[in-house]
């Protein structure tokens, strides 16, 4: 008996057919209880092929057991489906009774009502979620591991791998770190390279020390004393505006790599980069000035980079010097000094008198010895771009510090989104070198474009790999930039109903080095206000050129040149004819002050209501109207102006016991029977208000006027600037 095609609804009908097909002798004697049990046991073997069916439990636990015991079963075995339907037990047996279809071409079907359920949208992963997440990659990782970290399927990554031009035997084949980065960037993920620090040759290296502190606390002068040069005299305004790297040979024979960071508030990104690449931070604090805002910022940068601090209290030779006060201020900021039971060394020095320098050298070397600084010398180099500039004859130049490995002349490198072949390596003095070892600051040339300060230098095997990696990074950078712009526009559209329209001030920034470009751009963007939006449309390294003038003319921008040469006379004349401003500055203070004043002039301002004058009601005069056509009764308030002046065109406010009774325009203002426009302080006048005659003696009438309030440019002593609306 075949039971495989039986459905749930036809199961009862199939059971009836099975009972009908039982032996006649067995079915004839089912009227008694004993024979019924025997029939159940006999027929159970026929239903073993039906999965999940227990025939005995089905009969004993259902209504059929009672039916089969009370009535002769033989009649139901030989009954037809139509007869069973007439009996009214089609529900119990689950039989389908054929019904005649209605005449017509189409027949109506009974449909069940639709199920109302809330719509649950499918969650799709967007490029924004991948962009916000950073994927760590390393050399030798497999395709399976990369798929797990990026959240993509192995098939998708294999297709990307084929497009890149690589082939692997299986998904467990190790990949190079460059190929892993290309695949991760193609799916839209941000990557972080994890380099192996192990090598065959690991040797001690000089420490990298970053000098940080507040502006004009003597950081560069202290370094001048250490290396017996005069850099501060060549700096514009006497303050450092670049991130310089150089090696100082101490009297003991040891060498230390120093990074000099600017102290102005606008160069916060430079200080953060210096703390990220350094081993030790020298915190310079003036003994006569104490802890200042940039001092606190330098402490936070050092703590964020988990770098030990050595405090140098400078200007101890001044009469107003108080080093103990400086120590207490530093302790209150959470620095555990040695004098107070901590581990942070404090050295009192004087850069001008060159005292205490030996103690500072000893403290730095002691801290470096405790840290046991070593680096891998063999293998490809890992370097960090400190600064980048554009040279007229040699092209893009990048100042870098080697962190591990050896950088050799002639290697193909990828620096950020730029690539190139190292044409020359120069040390801090300017001499050519064949290679650069760890903790050695060098200047490399041969790049195809100008990199960003803070980019990593990666050595690759071939020019083709360098081109491919550079193109992938540029594509990823452009994609992230467009996504950021679209998200910003979407937020502006959401807030457009609440935020009033702002005036736009487009600016083109040109500077001498890449780090200064970033610092000036960040400082200008910090001047954004609710009334004026500072839009930096273009930035670049080098002097102002004709293309900058053309771009400024197209978008109505002004050009800012910082620490660059003055443009040629032809460019200056073209800018003058086009009505374009070119601002040339060498000191960040003056630049921010000029831009701040321009923002104040361009700001539309806010309308405010202020009291221009007050008049006191001394007497009330009433003029009876002759007819309705000529007007009704008129009440005139005889007043004396007690403050300011009262104008006829202004809005008047009637006050009684400090509460506003009426506010509206003035209908008439007379002085000695003459109509006047203004009445000054101390004079008496007659005043009539529109739709108001509820004057009382002693009331005060205020004259209100609308004024435009412009924002203010505020510069603090620490160098921080802002626009206050």
C-alpha cells in the first residue's frame, strides 16, 4: 500500500480506505471489544510506512473508537464519500466532498482575509558602517581571515583578487599585506597595518624626543642651546611654526633625535603628530609664567600616546621665576613628580644662560635606558612623515623618521596616497646618504606627489604594486570624501528649517609645507560662526600662482599665503583687476586677526530691539471730535523726555508700574505746536499713539529701535581665537 503521496487533510480518508481493505473476516467481527483490539493490532503493521503515525493511539484517543464500538463498523467500510458526507461526519474524517461549480465562465474563490503584520525592513550594511570600522591586516593573513574581518563573502573577495591580478591555490593561501589592503579598500573598509617587529638583527637605537609646551616658553631656544645653533632668530615673529626634526650629539657621545613642535594653539595637529612618533616628551614650562593652556594640551597628547614625560622648567634665571609654583601646578594636573614620590623627572634649566643642560641630557639618557629602546634593522623600512614641502628644483620632499628597518635609496615606496621611487636621501645637514637607519630623520625625494604630514612610508616590491596601491588609496579617499559631503548635506537639509542661512566666505590657502597648510586650514575653520561659514575651497603647498587667481575669481574667494614668497607682479595685477584679495602673512597671530576682521565685516548680524529713549507722562489733554467723518476724540500725552531721544518713526511702548500696557507706532509727535521727527532729552512734547488712549499720569513711554548687532572677534592670551555672536 503506497502512503507517500498522502497529505495532512487526506490522512483520515486514507485510514478509512485502509480499514476498508482489511480482511472480510476481520471486518465482520469488529462489533465486540476483543475483536476490535485484535483488528487494531493487525492493521498497525500496515501503517508503519506512514511517518509519525500511531494507528492504535489515533483510534483509542479519538472519537472513532466510540463510533466503532457503538455501531457496526462494516457499514462505514463500504460507505461512499457522498454517503458519509450526508451522515454529517465529514469533519471528523476530513473528507472532501465534490461540489458542483456554478455556471459561468469564472467561479468565485473564497479568500481568507490578509494577515496584517508590521513591515520590517531588511538591514543592509552600508559603506558608512565599513568606513567607520577599521580592519587590522598583517602579512600572511588568509582570505578566510580577511573575509571574517571585513564581513564579506569569500566569493566576493576572490573576484576582487582576480581583478587585482593575483591568483591563489585556495582560500587558506597566505596573502601579502599589500594585496590584503587592496582587497579591504575595494570593499570600502578602512585598514590598519600591523607590522611584525621581529627580525634577525635587532639593535639599540637612539631615543626620539619631542619638545612640547606653551608658546614663547623657550622650547626652540632650549634646543638651540643643546645643538649650539640659532634657529629661533630665523623664525618669523620669534615663534616656531614648523615641526622640525634633527639629531643632537651630546657631550657624552650619545645622540638623541629631537622634534621641535610649535606652541601656538593653531598647531595642535602638529603636536599630536609629534607625540605619536616620539619615545619621550620634554615638557617645557616657563618658571615665570607657569602652566598655560598649551601646556595642558601637551600633557593630554603625551598621555594619549602613552609616552613618558620629562619636565624642563625653563627661564629659571629670571627674577620672577618660581619653580616650586610650577611643580605644584603640574602636580595638580595629575603629574606625579619625583620630588613628590612619583616617577616624572623635573630639571631646572636656563636656555639663555645654558645652565642645567647636562642634567637634562642625563635625565633623557636615563629614561631611554630604562625603556631599553631597540629596533629591527634588517628588512623593509617603516617610516613616518613628519613634514612635507614642495621644492622648486627637486619637487616634492618629505621629512621622515625611520621607525624600523632600513630605508635604501632606489626603493619603491607608497606614502599615503602618493608613490615614487626614492631618488635621494639626505640627512638633517643636507648631505646625501645611501640608507637611513631607525630613529634617523631624513629627507627623501622622488615622490610623484606631495604626501600629507603624518602618513606612513611603506616599501613595496615593484613599481606596478606601488601604482596599484596608490590608486586604490586615492579611490578610497575620494569615496570617503564624497560620502562625508553627502552626509553633511543631508544633515544641513534636516536642520535647514531651524538654522538661519549663513553667509559664505570662500578661502584659498597656500603655505610653505604640508603641515602648516593643515594647521592654517584647521585654524580658519575654527572661526566658523552661526552667521558666517568659512569654506576652504582649495589648499596647496607653494607660492600663489595664476591658477589660484583663476579659481578665486570663479568662486569669489580670497587667497591666503602663509610663509611663502610674494607672488609675481603679473599675478598681483591680475588679482587686482579681478577684485581678489591676496593676504600674505608670516605670523599666525596676524593672519587670524585679519581673517577674523573680514568675517566680522561679512557677517549679516542679528537684529535686536533696544530702548533709544524714555519719556514720562506729565499731563493728558483731550480733544473732542466734531464729527465721525473727521475723527473721534483724541487723547494727547504731554511728556518730558528723561533719557535719550524720542523718534516719531520708531515703535512706542507704554509702561505702567513696569508692565507693558501697549506697544505700537506713533501717530503724532509735536513740540510747541510744530510737528517734529525727534525730541531730545530734557524737552517736552505732545505724543499720540495709534489705537491707544489709555494714558495715565506717571506712565513711561519708551522709544524702541531696531539695531544690527555684529559678531566680535576675540583673541585670548593663549593664542586661541573665536567669533562671538
